[in-house]
C-alpha cells in the first residue's frame, strides 16, 4: 500500500466545500427579519468548563467503540448491502455538519441577543466535532472494509455526483438565502428539530440491525448534542415571532424549509433505510411508519401546531402533502429506483432486491410489487455484463426524469412536474412547492415586500446538464469513479467482487449512446413541443413508466 | 394501568399525576403540558431534566451519550424514558414558560346557548353547551375566540367556569359593540355559536408555599372566577386574597358565590371595593389598587394575577412590584384586558 503524501492530504482538506466548485458564494449574509421586542433567555447555559469534559467523555466512548469494531472484525461481518450505501451517506453528512458550523456566525450578526450567542458558538463547535467523528468513521470503514473504493474519494464526489447533489442541497440549505431563513428556520427549526430523528435515530437503528454497531455509536454521540440546537432554534423563533412584521417571512420560510427538507431527507434516508437493509423482519417499522410517528404525530402536532397561538399559519397543506407523497405516491421507492437506474454514475455498489425484499415491501406498502417489482426484476437480470447495456440504456419501461431545479431530486412523481421559464431558462420542478420556492420565495420581492437578503438558487444544479452529450465512459472517468486498474468501475449493480467477468468496466460504457440531459433538450424545444411534452410527462408513472397513449 | 404518582415540575410550579406505566413526557403531553423534547427515544437529550426530590425512577432503554452514568448519578434524567414509582420533584432545565401550557389542542367547536343572564346592568353571564365536539379541554384562566355569526369577526372571552362541557363566560356589553349588540339584541337560548380555543397563559402556577393575590375588575372577573372555582374543586389550601373592584354596588356580581368559596378554600379572603357612591356600603372604598395598597404591606412571597381594564392592570403592576412581588410572578392576561372590548 502506498502512503499518501502530507501535501496531498492537506490538499484534500481544502476540498471540504470551503470553496464550493458549483457556485460563487456571497460575501455578506443579512436578514429581512427584525428583532425589536422579546429577548429570550438561553435555557441551557452551557459553559466551556463543563462542555469540553462532557464532549471528551463522549469522544472516548466513540474511540472505544472504534477499537471494539476493529477487534471484533465488524467490518467484514457487516451486511455489504448496508455498508455500500454508507459510501454515499458518509460522503454527504460531514458537509451539512460543516455548513451548520458556518451557519452559526450568520446568527451572531443578525440576532441581537448576546444571551443566545453563546449557545450558537457552542453549536458551532458541536458541528465541527460531528464532522470530524463522521469523517473518522469513514476512514475506519475505508481502512477495514472489503471494498474501500468509494470511501476514498467522497469529498470530491459529493459535489458532482448523480445522487450527491441531493445531499448538497441539504448542506446548502443551512447557508442559502436570508440568514434567519437558512441558519434558523431551515437548519435548527426544521432540519434539526424534525428531520434529525430519521437521520440520527432511525439510521443507527438500521445500521445495528445490519451488523454495524460503530455507526450507532458515532451518531448517538452526534444526536445527544441536538438538545442544544433545538433550544437555540426555539429561542430565536420565539424572538422572531414577537415582531408581527416577521410573520409573513416565517410563513414563507416554514413552507420552503419544510418542503425542501422533506424532498431531500426523505429521499436519501428513506432509501438508505428501506433499500440498504437486509433485515426484513416484518415487525420492524418502515420508513413511512417512523415518519408518521416522529414527524407527523410529534413534530407537526406538538411543536408546529402550538405556534398558531402566536398568529402564525403553519403549512398544514404541505405537511399533509408530504405524507401523501410518502404513503400514496411512493416517493421513497421512486427515489431508490432512480438511484439504482443511474448506478453507473455512483461510487458504491447497489445490491439487487430479492424475493425476501419483495415480500417485505409488499407487506409494508401494499401494491408495491405491481408498481416496482418488474423494474427490480429487470435490474437483477441486467446486473452482470452479458452483451447488454446498463439498465439506464435498456428498455425497461422507464422514462429518464428531469431534474428539479430547487431540490435537485428529479421530477419522479410524474403527475406533479411543473415547468417555468426563469431568467431565460426553462426549468423543471418536481412539485408546485419547489416551483414556488425558486420562482416566488427566493426573490428580492416577496408578496410585494422587499426581501433583498433572500438571494436566489443558482449554480450548477442539474447533474445531467454538466455532462450533456458526453460518452458515459468519459463521464465516469471525469468523476473519478474508476478502480485502480484504470478501467473497472467503482460502482456495480451487484455485490459480487470475486468474478472479474461480472465487473462492469469503462469499455462496456463506451458502447452506450451519449448521455442526454432532459433539461437541455427541454430548452431546445419550441413552445408547442414543450407544452406537448409536459402534457405527456405528467401522464407517466408510477415507477417511471412512460405515458401510455 | 399502574399506580399513579405526583410529579411536580420546578421552577414553573406545575403538578401532574403520572401513571407508572407511562413515561413522564408522555403523561405530561396527554395532560396538555408541552415539555421540550426531541426524539422521544432517549437519544437527543432535549428532555434532560434534574431530579430534585425522589429516587424511585426507572428508565426505558436510552443512549449513554444522552445521559452518561455520572450525570444519572448526579440526578439528571430523561423525561421521555422515565417512569416514576413515587412522588417526585423535577427541575426543568430547558423550557419556555409561555409555551409550556400550550400543549392542549386548539379545537374548532360548535356550541349552543343555554343561558344569557343579566348579572349586572352591563355584564352578561353567557353559558354555552358544546355540541361538536362534546368537550373542550382548557386550563382555568384560558380563553376562546367566539365568532360573531354571519361575519368573520371573532372576539376573545375567558372561561369563568371549570366545566369542559358547558363553557361559562362573563361578558361586558358596550354600546354599539359588535358582539355586544349581538348578545343583547339577537342572540337567544338555542342559538349556535362557533368558537376556537383554548388560548392564553393566564393559568395558575402551582407553588404551595406562595400566597396568591388576585386583582380583578369588570369582565376581568371571569378568568379569576375560573381559577378560584378550580382551586375549590381541587382543595388547594394556599392563602389567597381576591381584590375585586367595581364602580358601584350595581356593578358587582357573583359576590355571594365568591363569599361562599371561603367555606371550601380555608386560606381565602374576599375584598370587594367600590370607587363611587359608597353610601350604605360597609366594605372597602376607593380604586381597587388603592385598597390593595392600604391592605398589604409585604407581598414578596406572593404570586399575583391581574385581570381587568388596562388602566387597572397598569396601575397594579408597579404597585405590586413596590410591595415586593417579583416581576416574574405577576401574571396578567393581555387578551382579556383588550379583547373584551368591542
């Protein structure tokens, strides 16, 4: 094994999205919110004197678990299906943590309450700690797991991957737009108070069920800091509520933050938990069941609804719609199918579903087989090279989707897709709420009110458009997802590493038609063609099926 | 279900009963208390609290990151995992006093008028029986918004009673007021009204060792009456004085009932006072705040509850502060002072 040079390692640290490759960061964050009235107290009164010993104790436990995992050879006994998905998850999650650390100084200058600044400063330190222990976890996987490829390049992958862009949106949400919108409403009120439950409580439980007891240790250590973050968010929210002029902005931001978190977190975590597990005990909760319990029954009813007493209207319609997406419109299944469709553009291996998986899905989501079963059978059939293309270029009754400009998850629930011409470009959105976010919320004027601090959603946001017209082999090479032999791909649509003949290489990809970005093609259409195309697209689905005329 | 034990929360002074089989967090939530929490799985530590008194607490499975052993030994606990097997006192570390009582669901309800009585020349005693739903749970001292039929206009009124099935109100009628005109003109027994609630934080903070001072005037009587009636029902023995101000004897109502509360509330004193025409009146005379000033010397160990016209509340606040009542223990209902006026 060759050692990596110190200079190279140092170079890698700089890739930690401090200088994003995909857009030009702004130099100043302001807010359109006002804080004229209530000064809220910092309820937790954390001081560094007790903070560092507490965190040191927690870090010791994490190191102890790491040692235990090495001694117990956990990395070779864990379910491969599960650990492969960690290549994606652990490439994403340290970046939101770093973004959250960066979000705290935005609050220092915009929330005029020194009492709260201490809590925010401590949150900033928490977030750096989280990022560090998560990256250390990734390092341990890489050093000890049977197939390190994909763990070793993930900081870079995060920025330009087919799936990673979705995680990028989550990280960007913490530092995009008005400082309060980003650092307070999006990050602490919605992401941390509601969605960390699925991230840091449900994920670890699933990891443990798949033989990985190290990830739960790391993520429980992370989750135990959330109490501070939840109360930071709450104190700022109550301060904002006291100025009635903020209500319009709060209502806008709760709509945006709720919907965007749902789109991004449910897509990613839903897929990891339901398609990354080998544990098909029927008494285990499905993602939909957990979502209903934590997010709907608890967060919505006991945290959001009481805010209405302050005269705030909370987005009941979008909360109901999120549930509708998860339960009736198969949102998580549509996403998992999309991730697997483009397996070749990823940096991990996606295990085909078996009869046992089918049975579990049908039990938890009645009607699943009729929608998705056939496609997963095709995935299995096409998983090893045998004169055919990867599934994305084969006829499996699947229409490749358009990217949503806002959440960067594609427009998978076909009937919900909407289009808009913005700044001279035709954009597609996975749902009206994402169109509203881009076209109405992230604008310098909102409902007649000046909102100069809101900014806009810009940058390279459509993965396919980055590579429009490229040969697939060149795409994969450009992204760097090739193994040490220079031709075997990191990604594979199966878990069999033993037989070289079963491994896909760049040579297989050279024979494929070039990658076409549906979003570029959409902009080349005449107005009439585009209208006809849209009318047809929304008749498609479920499971990506093209409309039947 | 198992045995029940009392759980007292400090420094907010709220007591609830908790079944052994339920976690403290769950039980509090069912009783309308919104305690800070996150995952409810013993992992995020948002509900971490400190046990001041009591030992017999068992925890369901939790993460030792959220509650390390040394913290548990010091007395910290996780409310989302805690079952109590004796009476305990728990100090909340992370709470917002305004929000803690906001846990009761806000409901839209339809109710039928069962009584409209003139209790003075300008105060009406309105009683509504709930039709759909049949009950509306509230904390004594809270209010609901009642819709003026045929309009989108609502007015806020505090409940004067304690029944969840029959809501009682004491409403002042103003000449040309929208709700007043309706109440005195059109509304009759059998009519239906739409209402929404409960709202408000003018609720009794449990603090057995603290005296209570109530100061009320006009329709501000309603929430105080609700608090007093509920204290009588619950057998609360705290020392309490109710300073009830009115202009003339004909402006007083519910006097006999309040007097009679002394039988059920051993520590209770009632001090009605008139500011005008006190002929033939044996009681106190003057503005209610002046009466309070002459009667009390040291209120540093008291909690005060104010409800009435804004000038009364504004005059009483500095006076109570002068008499030593800590500012954070002077409670007043912002809505009743303004929302009652049409």
